[in-house]
């Protein structure tokens, strides 16, 4: 049943592709349509970037440990617990 649907879909796509075919538009018209479609570029963001947030704690699934220095939030970190190290993220 599925193979019949696939064959029918492929046949329909080929029939539409042959009948629709390429238009007789010139290259200049297609370039104009592309430029018209995309329009102006997106506006620039003025001003300084947002301030960076810093953290001093590493959060893991086994617990939280402190860090010696400030680190950007969301950066990967590692805490050492009894039984081995555990990786986490700075909060």
C-alpha cells in the first residue's frame, strides 16, 4: 500500500514538474525579484553589548562547590567529590 502511494506521489511530482517547467523570464528579471524579495538588510544594533554576568560557584548534579576566581555564567566547570569529579555549569 505504501509503495503505491510513493509511486503515485513521484508520478504526480514528475507530471507537475514537466508541465510547470521554467518560465521565459530573463536573468535581469530574476535578479530584480530576488532583491525585491529580500528587501533591506536587518537594522544594526547600536550601543554596547549587554554586560557579561559572572559567577563564583559550580553547580553539578551532586552539589555545588566554590570557584577561586570569577568565571562567566554558563561556562563549564568541575567539582571534586568523594568518589570522583563531577562536571557542571557556573552559576
